């Protein structure tokens, strides 16, 4: 009996289809992509149930608002809320879950409860560019300055200002971003009055038409100046210390000694040998940090009343707008996971041993 069953199994393993399946499933990139998709499904499902475990629900929050601000009776407020929200919170939880996943498979994130008739995707598309602009500019500026200062400090370890900059970088890297934002707001905007903080609220001025004009570009930079400064100060310390450590490690490599023995100029060694190799770990770290663009903006945008996607998410949390919360959290999940996937791809491209060790 065992010999008769072993023949087709052996034949299957020798078939071209089975060989192709094994090659695909053992591929490094395919396995990473499958892991990313599974993680997105798992986190999305977890978020669906977690938001419904929060105290209160959108209907109760809206009823309390009507009673508090409009002095309605509970019955009047309940009737008005029932006519506003297009969601059946009394349906079984599993039924709500399968309906939500079915909508996701069709690319539908649902409709906001507090903005009736407005799709969640439309809200995300409206507010997300402002967050990408402010956090993206801050991250690129801090990365560029941090890499330059870190490499300079690695070469100038004997000068008097090197330990001072190292200490400042260590302090900045240990302070949370929202603390830096509060300090900037209190001192620059309130105590010293150096920044017109009230005029900088929002993402742009309503009287300036959008477009690639000097007036509009200056206006959006004016409104994003404080969040950008906060992101730069909150991240530049990490880039400085990381680049300094990576550069010092690279300077001790044998190929740097060989390059100097060949008579290459110091500028050539710095740019072509030291700089490129020292930046490799930081480039992959930058790819990972890009995924946290949205999640890291929640507190900063609310401190400066900068109307990006983080500002909108906190409003959704306060009002228990389930579809909008789920849509923004899904976007954050996808951005973080695929930024890590991008980092894996960069690592595998820079170092083929990772692909080979991964089973390719």
C-alpha cells in the first residue's frame, strides 16, 4: 500500500509544475510580499475589533453632543442620530466584519459617519498630501543635514565643537517629538512672540488660490514651518549619531587603507568610498521611517492645528467615526508594512547574500 502511494507523490515532486511552485514559494521577494499581505489582513482585522472595544460608540457620542450643545431631550437626540448614521451597530459583530472586508475587497473604505455622504477615500486624499508635504520635507531636511554633520564629526573628532554637537544630538534624539513641538509653541509663539502662531494655523490660507505660484508655495511653507521644524529637530540627532558611527566604522575598513595607498585624493575617498558605504544602513533606515510619516504626525499636527491626516484622525477618534478611523489606520498599516518591504528589497539588492540565505 505504501509503495503504490509513493509513486504518484514522487512523480508529482518531479513534475515541472511542482518544481515551479517550489521555486516561487522559496523566492525571497515572494515570501516577503506574502508575509506583508498577511500582516495587512491581520492588522486590519485587529483594528476593526479594537475600535469597537473603545468606550462609547458614534451614536452615543453624537447624542451626548446634541444634549450638551443643543439642549435636546434624549429621545429627540436619539431620533436625530438614528436618521443620520448609516450604520447598524446592533448587527452581530461577525456580520459587520464580513461586510467591511467585502467592501475592502472592492476598494471601498466606506463613508464617514460624521460627514454624511463623504467617502473615506475622499477625506484621505484631501488631508494626506499636507501630511506628506510637512513630514516629508522635515524628514529629508533632517536626513541631509544629519548625514553631512555626522560625516564631518567623524572626520573632525579632535576639534572642540565635536563633543558639543554629539551631546546636542544625543539630547535631541532622546526627546519625544511632541515635547519639542510644545516647547517651540510655548517659547517661540507665546513667550517671545517670534512666530505668529495664530496666523499659521491650518494648512493654507483660504484667500490664495492653489497652484504652482510663488504666493501659494510661500503660503504652504509658512503654515508648515512649525511642524517641519519640529520634525527636523526630533530626528536630526538620530541621523547625526548614526552617520558618525557608520563613518567611523567605514574609515577602519581595509579597502580605505588600500585606496589611500593607491594615492587617491582624500575627496575621492570620502565621496566614492566612505560616503557611499557609510550611508547604506541609513538609506534603508530612511525607507523604514517613510512608513511612519502618517503615524508620527498625529500629535504634532494637533499641537499646531495643522490640518493634515493626523489632525483628521484625532477628530475621528474623538467622535468614534469608525469608517474613517479604520480607513486611516489601514493606510498607516500599509505605509509601514510596505516601507519595511522596501527596506527588505533594498537590503537584498545591496547584499545578495540575504536573498541566498533566505532560500532563493
